[in-house]
C-alpha cells in the first residue's frame, strides 16, 4: 500500500471514529480510537478522544490511562486533559492523582491524602442522563463529587444522600429557588457511595398547606427528608403511577389547594415512615394516609445511541423548588 493510500485509510478510519462517537455509540467509538492508536501511538488527540469515550462509559481505569498519556505527550498544561484525568482518578478512588490534577488546574482543595471534603456550592444534578434524567439538588463536596439533597424518584435507583461523581462541564443552569441565583446543572456519571436512606412514597390527605408543612418539617430518628412531590416534581402523577385511585378533576379546591398529596420520604426503613405518618395523622382532624409504597428499582443501565452528555431539555423528573 502506498503512503498516500495509507494516509487515506487512516483519514477514513478517523472520520469513522469521530462519526461513531458523534452518534453516541461509545463502545465502538472507543474501539475505533484504539485501532487508530495502534497505528499512531503518540497522537494526543486520539488519546484524548479514547479517554473521553471511556469516561462516558464509566470505565475509569482506561479513561485515566489515556488522559495521563495525552498529558505526558502534550508536555504543557491543557485544562481539558487535567479535568478528565481528575474525574477518572476520582472514579477510581485514586486520590493522590485526583488531587495532583486539581492542583494543576488551580483549584483550591483542602490539604490531605484521602477524599476531598469541602463545600463547592449548590448544584443541580441530572441522574441517569442516558435514561430520562431526573434532576435533583445536591451539595458539591469536591470539584466532581456531590451529595444528593432531594429524595430521588424511586425509578432513578438513587437515594437521598447518595454521593455521585458528576461531569466537569455543566449542561446548563437552573434557578436555585431563591429567585436571584442560578446554579450549574451537571450530569451524574456514577454512584460512588450509596446511602442508607431508601425512597418511600406516601399518599396523604390534608386540608391546608399548614398541615403539610408540619409533615415536611417533621424530624424523627431514621427519617432524612420529607418532600411534597405534588408541588416540586413537574408532570409526574405518582398516584397514577402506583395505581392509587385518584380523581384528577378534583385535584384543587376553590381556594386552589389540592388536598391529595404525593410525598417522597428518604428513610432508613418503613417502620420509621409509619411512625412519622401515624403521629402526623393523629395530631389534627382532616389528615389521612392512603398508602405507603416502597418500590425498589435498579439504576437504569447506560444506553448508547444518543449524545446525552451534551445536555437536554427539562423533563418529567425535574424539581422546581429550592
């Protein structure tokens, strides 16, 4: 094969690799970039792209290897390479490497040798972005780790207080709920630590917002948070989803208050939820508990064929409160 033919062959293979990646077919794209690297082992851009594909696949060891190789070949600082290396190192729990890369990026982190525990601000995290993408509020504890602060919908497979690894580039911004501030929206890439607070769904009835406030503000051992999902989750009728009899035409009273509420509860066990609701129900007339559900769902598997990392519009699981 002539030099010109070899060049044409490489050019066609590279175009195919980028096209495959652009269609969201990450596994074959990673394979194609690997084939290219066998023929061009020192091509920085190919190491970067293969590392990127492995990042979106959640394959941290491969992603870190190729990003570090690109960094070594580059010889000078490039932020995107350092960020992706730090993300992959965090996914692996390689805190020495993660800390090294964050410092290269000029990010101030607490001194130490283990996991970073600090306050990097409030963020909105899109869970399972390759499968619907419910968004929840979270507190960032390092540049790419966040602790979930909402009770996630059961279908997400996530839990209140889970610690997730999120991408470095935001896919948008969202109002924080105080009216004056927006926060970044990040795609969750992986669950690093699952909390002990399962999601329970309660269907309750009460006559006023004050009744409900007492429930959502209640504290009890074994209870994390209680959330009024009727107000905070857009376009998602949980009563219909779980088969609880429900009349949509009677949702609102003349005063605009819907007495039937769907409540999300992050709790360590059902007994704690029952104690909470029994106590709340007994303290005032007009309160009722129509059912408690504790559905278990696995996290949706990563799907390919679409470029979820580029962001998406708001959907059914989006939170509207702060």
